[in-house]
C-alpha cells in the first residue's frame, strides 16, 4: 500500500553565529493510516520534523530532503499557496498549549467555522451545524454553550478539545500532534487522548504524535521513532519497546522511576558522543 | 518526638477563592514527604504557604514544634527551611553569575569563609569550579536546577521544600537530579517536602505521601501502599492508572 | 565547548568570550564585551557615540580649540561678520566669535545634561522600584505624586520652578531634573511589577533578604537597561528644554555661551545675519541626534531578550 507520507533524508538547517546548525539531520519515515510516535528530548529535532512536514519551518531556516511526498503531492516543489490550501484541509497540526494556539478574541465556534470556510464553500447554517457536531465529537457536553465561549473562558482540557475540533473539522488525512497533552493534567490528558484516538481510528487518519514522554507514546502509538540529536536512532513497534536495542532508548526507559520498583539511585543515561554522529 | 513540620487546619485564600481548605499535614524529622495532585489541587500553595509566599487565612504552621507567627518569618526560619522551584529557567536571576547567586544567601546570613563554601557547594551538586562565574543563560536546564539546589543547601537548612523540581526537565536529566537530591538528603539528614504531579516520581523519592485535590488532602499513604494497591480513594486510583500511560479501551 | 585547556596563551578576545570565566572580573568584562559587540552591529549607534565623544573632547579641550575668547568681542569693527576664514561661524552682535562660543557652550550643555541625569534618573528609579515592589498604599501615594508631576507640561512646570527659584543655569538644571523624574519612575515601576513575582525574587525572599536589599541589589539592576535607554533618548529633550529656558531668558544668563540663549539673541537678526542663530541651532540638532542614535543602539544592545543569543 502506498504510504500517506513518505519522507527521505529530511534536513532542517538554521543559521547560527558560528556556521549553520542542523536541527534535523537526515530523517526518513513512512507513515500510513496509523499512529506513529516520535520521541526525543529537548533539542532532538522532533518538533522541527513535524513543522517541516507542515511547512511551518521558521523563515530563516532551510528545509531539504531527497523526497517529501504527501499522497501524490511533492511537498518540496509545492508552492506556498498550494501548501496553505493543504494545511487544515488535508493535514493539520495540534500544538502544545491551547492557550497560545487559539485566537483569544474570537469565540471557539467562530474559529471552527473560519477554518471550515477557508477550505470549503459552505452555507452559514451548514458550517454552524458541522462545527457543533465536531464539538460533540470531541465529547464537549454542552456544545452550544461552548460554541459561544472565548478561549480564556474554558479549562485547558476543554481548550485542547476545541483545538482538536478545529483541526479536524475540515477532515484532514494527516494529523500532526506536537506534545498535544503536555500542558494538561494527567487525568485530563488521558481523556483528550482517548478522544483523539477514537477520531483518528474512525476517520482513518494518519497520526504523527510528537512527545518527550516515552511511556505515553509507547502506550498510545502503533510504532515509535526515537530521535537523538536530529537523527533517528531507533524505530520499533510499541509492543517491542521493552526489547529496544539502542542504548539511548534503553537508557531513557530505565531512567524513569516506576511505581513498585525500588531502584536507588536511578540508572542515569550515559550519553555517548558516537550517538550523535 | 516533635514533627519537623506540622501544618494544622491550614487555609489559604486568594481573592475569595479558597486555594487550601482545612489542610493538616505532619512531616517527621528526616522524613521525605510527597504531595501529589493536579493543577488547582493546592499542592504548590501548601508549599508556598509554609515558605511564607502565600497568604494564610486560617490554621497554623509549626517548624520543630515552634509555631510561626502569621506572615512573619525571621532569618532563623530561612536558615532552617529552603526551597527549590519548578522552573530552573525562572528561579535564577538572569543578570547574576552563579557566584553571585550563591554568595547572596551567605552574605545575608553572615557566613564566614564564603570562598570555600561556594566551591564546596558547587562540588556537592556535581558542578565543577568552571561553572562558578557563568551566567544562567550559559547553563542547561539540569545545570540550572543543580545551582538552585546548591543555593538552597548552602545555608545548611534542615528542611527543603521541593516544588516540582524536575517537571521542566528531560527524563534522563530528571533521573540525575532525583539521584542528586536523594544523595544530599542522605548525607545531610534533610527533611524533604516534595510536590509533584507525577505519582511515580513521588513514589520513588518519598516515604509517605498525601494525595491532594481541590484544596483538600484526599488521602495520606505510605509510599509502599501504591505498589500494593492499598489505597481507598477513587481519585488516587485514577491518578495511579494515569501514571501507567494510555490504555486503549476496546470499542464494542 | 571544548573542555581542554589550550596550551597556547589565549587571545584577548578568547579570554573575554570564554564560556567558563575564572573570576568575577573576567565574567563581568566578558559580558560587557558581548554587549559592546551587539552595540557595534548598529552603525548609526556608533555614529551617535562618535558625536558624543566629540562633544566630550570639545568640552574638555575648549581652551585649546577655541580660537577666541567666548566673552570678549571686538565691538568696534567685528560686529555681525559673516562666516569667513577668520571667523568660521561669523561673529555675533557683541563682536564675539561664534565658533568659540559654540565650543565653550558644549561645556554648559554637558553640565546640564549630566546633572539632570544624575539627579532625575536615580530619583525616578528609587521611587519606581520601591513603589512597584511594595505595592499597597506606598504604591498608591508614590504614584499619585508622580501623576501630579506628570499632569503638567514639562516646560511649563520648569518655567514655574525657575520663576520661583530665580533665573540661572543651576536653577534651570534643578527645574528640569524635578520635572523629568516621573517618567523614569513609571518605567521602573512597570518593570518591577513584571519581576516581583518571578521565582528568582521569591528565592531571594526565601533567603531572608530584607525588602530594601531585594530592591537595591536584585530589582534595580534589572530596571537599569531600560532606564539607561530612556535617559539617553531623553537627553535630546533635556538639551532642548534647557535651550528653551535659555531662549526665554530663564536659563543661563548672559554672557554665558549657552546654545539656547545664543539662539535667542540671534533671533533679532535671523533674516539678515542668519549665522548667529544657525551655528548654535545646528549644534543642538547634532548633539540631540547623537543622543537619540546612541539611545536606539543601547536599546538593542541592552535588551534582556537578546540575552544568550
């Protein structure tokens, strides 16, 4: 089967004081209609990978790749206009904190309708209906009330649900979620993930889940990619995480405290310079 | 034996909103005590109230059996009780070198032999002399948190309040900081009160813990109770399950 | 970031830019040097600095630079001469060489500017930081006082003070200083409010530091950059106010070669003998421009957001 997303040798380079700095150094991945997790620590290039796919790389940086295909569209040669129409319509992105990614002076309902109207010619009544249906789909109990609220009037979990509703309303095939639940409390986190999980499964979307939380990603995704210093160090099925080969993945797993395990002191990751080669 | 920290029926109000309501906690000398909860549970407020950074509206706080007068903390208190903050990027003065940050508490409390103390404090937290005259922006998050720990320990306190000391750090760095904290606690026989949203971290670090929700203590448990599933409150169960990661419920 | 100690002796630049300074002085110098590098990226700011250095040198060596006395002129046959090889900027109605007067006038300008900065900036800084940190009624009282001063136009208030104190350059300085601290207090207060709840201030509180120590040693240094920038940008305004007072006859008294007063006396002949007013006017313009350019450059160089780049 043809993958939804096919990337080969992706590189993102930022200009630096002492020469260019590569944040992403040759990432290759294929994503079908599945849940793929990208795990890494700060500075591993995981977020820049997601942004490069979305076409949201900061203007001072340059993106190069041998291949960057989304369905049948070549993202490398696509015009900015083409990419804009792709965003939201066919690929969407959820960011970490709904507080910063929702427009504070527009009601939640209007923001969802705006997104829909950018991509489809719909009547006002239909747009409203679809927005309300979407709010219901993300399990907001009183969609009509939340529709007219501003982002600051809702909790973090509710805001992130509204964000998901906004991103999915135009029916994208690919969803990139960059730390979508890191700003949320643990129990809320799981509720939001359950909603995301169901929607992705029901609509047959491809999901790229970017997170620092190895445990969360491994329980949520089908496959996991582990990144270190801008490169993929290991790729494996979530079920096989316990048998990870790369010392970095193993070290990362081991360094987490776990309930019921008495390990004092905790094993510490011994970073080897050759991992970054 | 008198408790190192005794909080009785404590209430904290911010603009009419009760952040803490009738909270009682007792921490024995040399013990490591955890406070677990989600945002708005009041766990950080409790810590800040003890440190004198939150407006106490009811109840009492006692250190080593001596009750603290409302809102008043003297220098002796701050030699006994120190705090490490959550955000290592925000807890160090951006325009002061590490040296200044460590010298300041020594100057305030009139310590002698400051040179040696600063060098020793840096060594204790695993930062060499090379870090002494750097500015915070030249350090990584983990290194900053080490400096914050050194700053808290340099006045030789007996009680250290830890407000989510590792939640802003990467997992591998978290392990290093947790190990450092444990090691200093052992070496200096410190009493820890540690706040975290991560049940596993508190379970690892503490002997007893209190689960907090909505400004109340839901349940106080020995840490071993978690592994044995010996908890009663539903909320504790929910947190416990959440700490295991995501579980996919098969759809019918 | 190599951890190895290099065998060759470090160059000055390397010593300043090192990631691991060995002493307090080295750390401070290194920081100053990076700020300086950032400042140097702005060519216009360097021009501003150059102008002010020239002003300083002119003031310092006025005795050597001025070809004639600034006070004694040749009333008999050198009144209102046009610019020439003998008198580059011409002469005024008293037969005095205008170039010499402009050169000596730089001393007065510097005197005014520096004194006002020394008086107004610390007063504003202290009031603003105390007000912002203390909050409550202290804040309310201090800010209402500030509001009262802000409610009057600066020049009108300065006029009132000079009228009460009597004309003269010292009183003009005092009047300008009294009227220029409120904006500084406002800035310092606003900055303080953003810092006062930061964890690093809580951390000093938890060390048992007294409020005065926190304000003086931890909050004031944070307010300094924006204040320095603001003062530099205001310098132009101060010069103009001083000139304005001089022009109205309430600042420097004759025969002092104050630039504003010189323009005032040249006003009478501005149509026929334009050079009498033009030279001091140009001097005011250039020095104001210098301060403005410098201020803009400092704003970029001292911006804490640029920290660590």
